[in-house]
């Protein structure tokens, strides 16, 4: 196994460990039935099914629930390098309503990561691969590691 | 009672009726324990207490829950003139974390309302009147009334 | 030449014609020394050199000039299908300053295009391929064609 | 003169000095014919007349020029306390086109200012007091003073 392959395998393991660590304590994501999907360094997928309790006054999925799914995927992605980060700000465009029973999938991709601030794009699609929302998350690292006993890697 | 006072009273009643109508069917807001506070034409306040089930992996309030509160206040405000409107897009800046037990209050104010699109600013504060988040909502009217048997007023 | 190839060639020609038509009358882009680069359906590149007259009080490129470059690329991209569109709103993140003499390049890519509204992502880089800014443009079509004597294609 | 009045007078003088200092070296704002209007701590107004050289391919004011005006007002406002700050990101909603000869006015108001990051709202209106654009600027302080020989005040 080459050094490059070893580095990639280590980064991949780190990303998965960070996501699991965050998710294990993420009561809000669990309360919404969010599951973690594919994880890679800088990238994360999260999925959620639209339930009755997520519908708004127009019987479509409350925008806050779609945002929450995107925000969770963003969190797993921007914390994937074992440097704890929080959301500083986000934008979301709602392109298609979610309806009862929809299986929504949010995929977050790192677009920029500086020493401290990062920008991640998230797309939310439904079970028919239709675009439901586009989200941009601005993250800020907070000088802590994600894993409790890990040595924080250099930026 | 002057005509102006009558108009104001009617607009106020309409705003309250629209908010109640929306809220009555808004399972998502209820599931989060959101309550409607003061309502005025173009303006709405919503409140929510941060519970265990709203905490994220860092034991602070999940950004999606803060967004949901702001989004609900925005919805009540942009639907307050009995012209059904949906969120087209939103931005949020997170300025201070919410913690367990915080009583959050979101106040939405109409900043612009054209024939179809509107812009609403929402501020989210905690029980100590500290700023938790700033939110901007872009709304789009959808050619329907909010109240089931109402005649939609002219734009 | 297959029908598909013919369609692609026609779409490509249309995109180039629309960009040239817009640019020919775009005094603001010309005043900034903006040039059109590669054009494809839904995509456009524009370039600009940072001059003395673009510097702000901190002797870096005024954010408005970087925005203008991104906005012009966005305009060429969202008008590339001969359906006239205007900017409804934009966001920009400034990641690295531009300095005197920098050769900036903005590449706009269609991310979503509905019947009326569209979302385009633009990245602005310098001559060293370093990321200067990320931009998102929300467009709105206005029921007109870009080319003066063209038949507007169906949405 | 009470101490409070003295403090206010000093803060006001500081805000004016900072704006003048920035503007004196701001070639970009001058090239666009931007003038500084009223200045207060955290607030600034800037004005600009739409010229031929600001028109885009649709013969309305290029969005980048409207953005530049708002961005200049934002810069004067977020630098008004003699702590140098730069734009980290901005959003703008275009609500009404600017046309040749329009006298545009941008008023920036501090909405939030922490130790480092700030949020400023800017509204752009025309000579008929019609709303042309709404802008939000996120600023970041950079550990320097605006005035060359000033002692940077504590945050």
C-alpha cells in the first residue's frame, strides 16, 4: 500500500469517525429520523423521510425540516477533518416542495476550506432525483477537535 | 370609529385570522413546541423553548431548529394579508448559540412586499434579549387566499 | 451530422450570439475592461484586469468590481438560451483580495433553471488559479428574447 | 457638556474622520462618482448618479454598479469605529431597476457588531424614495486601525 493510499485511507477513516462521533450525540438529527449516508473527507450525505409531523400549514414539508437535513449534512462535511466547526451562516433556495413520504437526500460538498472559514454546497433531492433545495453553508472552525482523544491534525 | 381605524382593525383581524388558520394545520411548528406571539399585518412573533431533542452533536441548539422558528415567524408574517405565500429562499446568520432551556423568540417584519415577491427580516433573540440569529426570507405569492372562504383582497 | 449534433451546434451558436448581443450594448462591462471568454449554453466566462481605478481605501480591489465581473458572467450565462433574464438577487463570499494587476476570471455555471427562475454559481479566480470569490446569482426571466429578431424558444 | 455628550461627539468625529480617510484613497468609489453623505457611528450614506457608462445590455443600471454603491456605504459604516474591517460576504436583492440619470442613495446601518464580525443592512433608493435594492454585508475586522496615527479603541 503506497503512502498516498495510506493517507487516503486514514483521511477516509477520520471522516467516518468524526461523522459517527457527531451523529451519536446529535439528538436533533435523530429526532428528525435523519440517517448518515456516504461520508468522504469534506463531503457527507444525509437522508430523511418526510413525516406527518414535518408538514406545515400548506401540507408540504416545513422549510425548516429541509433546512435541518441540509444543515446536518453540512455539519458532517465541515467536521470531517477532525477540526470542530460550527455554522456561521447559511443560504437556502427552495425549488420544489417536499410532500408526505418523500425520501429526501442531502449531499454536502466542500467548496472552499481555509484555515478557519469554509464554504460547503449542499443539494437536496427527492427519491425521483428531483432538486428540492440548494443550500450554502459558511463554517467557522473553533480550535477544538471533533474526536475526544484525537490529536488535532494541522490545517 | 373613523374609516382609517376600521381599515386598521380589519387588517389586524385578517392578520390574526391568517396566522391562526396556518398555525392550526402546521404540524411541524407544533411538533417543535412553537407558539404564535404578537401578530400585525406584515409582522409576526413566534416563540420556542430549546429542548433536549433540539440539541446537536455539540450540545447546542441545532441550527435547523433556530431556522425553523425564524421560518415559522416569516410564514405567519408573509401570509398575514390573506394572500398565500411560500418561501422562495432564506439566509440566516448564527450569532450566538442556543442552549438547553433557552426561550427563543423570533420576530418577523415585512421589509418589502411587491405584487408577488416579498422580503422579510427576522431576528431571533433569547430570554436575555441577546441576539441569536438574523434571518432574511424571500417570499413568493401563489395566487390563492390563506383563509378558505375568503375573497382574496387585491394586491 | 446527427440531429443531436445539430441541436448542440445550434444551442452553442445561440449562446454565443446572445452573449455578443448583450455585450455589444453593455457599456458598464466595457467600462470595466471586461472581456467575454468561453461561452456555452448555461455557462459563461468573463475576464477583467484590476486597474488603479478599481482599488478601494485599503488598496485592494473594491468588492463591487469583483461583484461586477461575476455579475456579468452570470448575465451572459442566464441569457444564453435567448430568453431574456435579469438578476433577482445575488450572494458573494470574498475569499482572497484582488490586487493591482490581477487578471481575474469569472466562470458562471447554470445550477438550476426552471421556467422562470434560475440559479447560477460563479467562481472568480486570479491568474494563479487562486479562488478570489464565490458568487450565486438568482435570475428571473422576463418574457422577452435576447436577440432582436429571434423567435423566443419555448421554455 | 456632559461626559455622555463628549463621548458622542468624539464617536461622531471618529466616524467622520474614518470615512474621510477611507474615501480619500478609494479610487473605485471616486471613479463611479460616489459621494459620502451623512455619517454616524455604525451608519453611512453614499450617493451616486447613474451614468451612460453604468448601463448594461438591457439599458438599465448594471447590478454591479448598484452593488458597488451599497458596498461603499457598508465599508464606511463598518469602518466607522476606527477598527479596520473588510467585507467577508454580501447578499443583494434587486427590487427595481436603476435608469439613466437616477440619483441613487445607499444607507448602511449596523445591525450587529461583535468583537470581530459584523452585519450591516443597506437600502438603496432612488430620487423618488423608491426601493431599488436591499443589501446585507458581513464584515470582518482585521486587527488594524483605520486612521494612520490613531490608537485603536478597545472593542
